[in-house]
């Protein structure tokens, strides 16, 4: 009986709402008004969605973007914790937007792109953000890395105008997704002991394999890596993204449900939960609690490898897929390659043609250039592979008809995970192709004659 009362207490409003809606539908059906009303509601919903998309795209088209190249200091003595503070203070912009701003002016929360690029083996760090935030980004970066240098750069992706059968460029790209729920973290710099600031010769920096691989590329080869981020909770994501901490807590409760039981309290009606988790879950539970204890960003990760056709290396194309293997934490989470621009993208039985593969690589380059993960153009929504899965793309993809666009996946990474994936390597990494500030800058002594 107690269970029945508990059920009614939690679900009675929903039951009453369903009954009322069903009664109104029956009345309207009898009066032959149901279908006209439903048609009006559906058309109104479609019109509202199109309007919001239009005003948001109009607002986004007015944003002036700036690409900032960051040259690391000669000696990086700080742990990735410094980069975590930079990401927290400079890039987490979340505030309330009223209905007029959001639905009439189309205002959206800004997003940013943290990037690493190799141009013929020369490795560069970039931040792409709205130009109005440039001052904040520079001050917060200098606060953590006083000897670094920030300068405005041209968009390096413009050097590759097109990938097609007639162009001189070939390419491959992919995106990444988490293997498990985003409640589970990947391996971070704390797991490598970098939060303890060990001596330089004892550091094991997980970003070193990425920089080494990028620095080994040869003439007419390029590799681009981007982390497009937006504060978790900003409008434009799903409810799942906005309530990610609660979702993570629910995931933890589901994990521990077999080891949870209810105990009666001393007083009547008093209950308490007792959880006896097995020892092998200690690491997982601790890691999940640590993740939700820091700010989260909705994140999309994209990787592109391009080269002149005569220099395009299939070995490099295969090897570049593995640059995130060091972040795998088998009992928690890891990053998995998805949406690759290759012959099985549209395949069910037959592989895509070389022309289609070129088209996929060309799309990947342009999506990288647009830093496209949030507020996508309408064609990405209508022709998404989320709705047009195989075999439909094969049958409707005759030349001249739009092929379905890959469906982008975003997920939550906290500031510690982002700082692990994107930070300046220490002095232990002696890669000559990574530009650094060659000399230290210091303030003049105060006793100089005037």
C-alpha cells in the first residue's frame, strides 16, 4: 500500500494531465476540430523552429572571429593546472539571456576552439574566439604563462581551398566520441602525476605523443586538431547537456543500485539508504565524483590530415587515428574515432566511390574551418545521417542530390580533461619544430635614471 501511495504522489499530476488531454482530444474529435487543431499546432511548431534558427544564424553571421596563435614560453615549468585555470577564467561564459535576446535577437552563447596544427612539421597552438573576448583571453593567458606570446594569425585552413578529384590536395578526417557515458572521465594529467609538479626529467606528459607525431610530418603535409567547446548549460544544447551533473549522479546511482538497500529508521516512517559498493568500484566512483566537481564544457573533437596528393601518406592517415590512446582509462572512459571520411561512411554492403570519399574529406575540411559543432546550418539538420541512415544515402546520392551529412556528437569534458588534451608541453619534450619564445622577458629595474 505504501508503494501505491508513493507512486500516486509522484505520478498523479502526469496521470491527470494525460486524462485531461485525452478528454479534450475526444471532444474535439467529436466536434471535427481535432485534425485542424493538430495541423495548426504542427505548422506553428515548424514555423517557430525555423524562426529561431533564422534569427540565431543572423546573429552568428554578425560575430567577428579572431584566431590567436599562442607561442609557448621557452621554459614551461607549470603543470597543466595553469592551463585549467586559463580555460576556466577565460572561456567559461554563461549568463542568463532573456526571451527578447534569445528568441527575437537570436543571441547565442559564444563557443571557442582550442587547436593544435602542424604545417609541414611546424607545430602551432591556436585559440579561436569572438574578437570581443581577445583582451580577456590575452590577460588570462599571461596570468598563467607570463613569458608566452599571443599574436593574431591568419586562418591556416585557408591554404587548402578544396579536396576533390581535380584539386591538388587529398585528405582524411574524423571526429571523436566517448566510449561510455560522459559521467565517466578519461585519464587526466593528475593520473600521470603532473599535478605534483615532478622534476622535469621525471615528467610523463600525455600530450607529448601528439606533438611528436605532428612534428614528424613532412613537406606538403598538414595535420589539424580542434576542440570546439561551449559551457555546459548554454542554450543550444540538449537538456541532457544542461543537466550533466544530475545526469552523472543518476549514472552513479544506477551503477550502485545492485549494492543499495533501504533501511528503516528508528522513528516510524523514517528510512535511510545503505550502499555497500565492492572494492573494485572505488576508483570509478572517486573519478566520477572528481569530474562533476569541476566546470564542464560541451565538447566536439575533430581531426584532419591533408597533404598534396603526391605526398599523401596512408601510413600517416592510419597512425594519426591513435593519438588519443594514452588518454584511455579502461575502467572509466576513452575517446573513440567516429565519422571517418572514408569508403565505409555510407556503406552497408558496398563501399563508397572515390569521388564520394573525396567529398567527405572536403566536407570535413570545411566543417573544421567553420569550427562547426554548434548551431549548424539548416542542411545539417534536414539531411543528417541521424535521420537518413543506410541504405537511404546510397539510393538518394545520385550526382546532384545532397548526400546526408554526418551527425556530429558532442559530450561533456570538464576543465581538467580539457587541460590534459590541450596544454603546452614541458621542457622534457625537445621538439625543434615547436616554436617557443627563445628569451625570457623581464621588467626593467626600478632604479634606472630617468
